[in-house]
C-alpha cells in the first residue's frame, strides 16, 4: 500500500500542523510505503518572497524529521525536486473541466472574500492531482474538510484513463479520525492566516504566554463549565492522557476550577510533548548536510517512480 501526503511550507509549523497532519503521517509510515513531500510549488500561490520560501521549506524538513519522520521508512522530498510533476499537471489539465475547478473550496472562498485569486490558486487542484497520481498512490490521508481534493484527483484520473487508456491508479481517501479542528489562541481553527498559532518549537516562554492568552468565556471559578465547547479541553485531549483529561472534564462539570489552572497545565504539556523532538532538532541543526542528504535521497527515489508514470502518460497522449 502506497501512502502519499504533503505539507505546504507557508510558515513555521504549529500544533495544528502537528496534530492534523504530521502525527497521523508519523503513524502511517509504519503501515505502508509512505511518500511525504514538502509542497513548495503549492506554497507559491501565497508566498512570494524567495528567502521566506527557502526558510519555511528548510524549517518544515527539520521539524518533520525532529518530530520522528524516519527516512528509512518514508520517502521524504521537496515537491520541486521532482519537476516531472509539472509536466504531468499540464497533461492532466487537458482533460480537467473548468466547472470542476470552479467548485473548489479555496477558489470559491477567495471569490467570496474578494481576494482576487491568481491562476495558480484556481488551478492548484490539478497540480495536487498530479502529486497524487504520479506516484500511483493507493491512499491519501486527509481530514473530512479536505476530502474534495481526493475526489477531484479521482475524477481527473478517471477522465484521463477513459480518454487515453489505463494509466493511473485511482486513489482512495484515508479519512483521519479524531482531530477535526485544533483550536488556536482565539478559539478558531489554528491557522497561520488567522495569526492564532502556537508553534511547535518556539521559545517555551512564548508557548506559555500564548497559551495563557487563549480566549475563554467569563464563567466564574465556582460555576460548572461546558467541556465540549472549551478550546482548552480540546487541546488537552491532544496532549494529556485520557485519564487526566477526564479528571479535568469532571471538574468542569462540577465547577470549582478556573481556566488559569487548565492553561498552566496545557503550557506544561505543550513543552513536555516535544521535549525529545527539541533535542533531535538541535542535533539536526548541528548537522545541516544530513538534511540535504535525506531530501536528495528522497527526491531520487521519488523521481524514479515519477518518470515511469510520466512516460506512460506521455505515450498514452501521443508524445
């Protein structure tokens, strides 16, 4: 079973990235043939500063490896190191209906907000389909809100196969359970675009400061609180043991607990959870050539697979 997933380098990685994408990927690297890439082509839809893109891309590589990605178990590479994906994108675009792209969430969201989406943002689902199809992926892990991406890739693959012959494997979405939304400091989904993130490896003092600033309601200490709507409990479920979480939930329902106590414990957990990863990260930073070797080795492996698929697609269309 070949598993494919990617992450965009549009900023420093935060808890939402870790619990939403990274942790499931780290678990899946033990269950199949995993291909994980840093989606720097995709990042170009929003990041237009060369130094920032290079910094973010490097940061994603270091942080992912520090958090436990094993290059002996997973093929880890930069998307831009496999240029074949761009040619395949063009081939796929020749069978992709405009209406399919016009229904995509990101494009519609930009239109609704009058942001004036560029062509790259409009056409990115075709590039995403190429990312998936070029490695003949079996499964693509996604959250429920991202299922549309896989459905589009499947539609494009079916259309291409119907038009030119059987070239692509039809991928299946692997819906990730458990983490639907990681709340940020303002209660909304943790996202760099909302400026509400808690970075994985930022200074512990800043982690503590940000967690202590998380917005909560004004329910007095002595009164019961609803654990099902509290962002602190949502974060606690991700980092604390189930036993400890249930203790806090019980105290919420009874009353007599202040939000400050929960925030203090959350800050401790946020630092403790990544303590070993911090040590690995420092070691990686001390040996930068190792990161380059891992990414180069992953790209070589990925390109070998990509070339075979592209050759089949080129032959099918008559090139």
